[in-house]
C-alpha cells in the first residue's frame, strides 16, 4: 500500500497543516517507507502468539502517598510572570 501526493495533501488539510511542494514530496516518501515496513511486518507468521499490550511485563511502579511539607509560597511564586498577593494571576478563561 502506498499513498499518493494528493492523499498526503488531504491528510495534511484534515490536520490543518499547510505543506509546500518539497514537504509534500518528503512526507509522501517517508509515509510510504513506513507503510512498506508495516507490510513486511504483516507477512510474519504470528500463529500461536498471544496479543500483548507491551513487549515486556509492566508492573505498577507507583509509590504510596506520604504527607510532607508543601513548598513555601514565595518559592512557589518565584517564577510567576504575574501574581496577586499569594496567588498566580492568570488570564480569564470563562465569561460571567
């Protein structure tokens, strides 16, 4: 399977990307290389191999929550572009 330049332009448009002629050619070549590799993988005999989510066994590595001192306000706000007293000042996101 391979994609044409028109199909690449269509996908780019769907992703709201503007590609020039050189980018279109480059991406067409790159995507077709990837698709040809996937085609090679599809030729492998996977009979008797169970599907898996990860190549290796993954265990939960979370740690337990532990109570500890919080960051001092002055240190927390040290790099804030703007602040109001002890709070970050951020742009309004909702209209009232």
